[in-house]
């Protein structure tokens, strides 16, 4: 079970990784293969891609993928 504040609507890739225990590599693969989250590009940065997730995305990921052991 993952507990979050009810007021928080958007989660960054780092937050989701720490909450679910899924490493960032597996998190990105899962997000792209299951069409979860959305990629946001920082304004003015060429290579600063960041994934943003909703609370629904977070709950789906906890069911689909176990915690990483590495």
C-alpha cells in the first residue's frame, strides 16, 4: 500500500520511484509500454525530459510491477 497526501495530484518520476520501490529504468519502461504518465519537457532545456504521473498511474504501477531488488 502506498500512502500519499490527498492534496497531491501530480507526482514526479523520483517521487514515484521512492514511493513504489520501482527503479527509474523499470518505471520508464512500464510507463511507456502501458501508456501511463506523461512526459514533460522543461522549458529551455534540450535534454531535460521528466515523467509526471497522476495518483491513478501510481496505484496502477504498484499493482503491475513488484518492488525492484537491485
